[in-house]
C-alpha cells in the first residue's frame, strides 16, 4: 500500500498540465496592436545595441592597431 506521502512525492503529469492550464487562463495576452508595438520596440533596441557594439569594436580595434604599430 502507498501512503499519502508517497503519492505526493512523485511527479504527476496530469497534475502538472492541470496547473499549466490554470496558469495560462490567468495570462493577459496582448492585442495585435500591442504585440506589433512591442515587436517594433525590441527591433529598434536590437539595432541600437548592434550599432553600439559595432562602434565600440571599431574604436577598440583602431586603438589596438595604434598600440601594436
């Protein structure tokens, strides 16, 4: 016989997916307009960070080139 303690100690797939379903019902999903707005903000931020890294890389490469001459 199994006790209540032994039943609760294992992983129960059905209980897990029941919990996932309950949590997904609590999510407030963005509208299409919000989603496109958030996507644009992320895209602009990625471009900005890429440009910043490129500028820093170029500056450090020039400094290193000047030092090694």
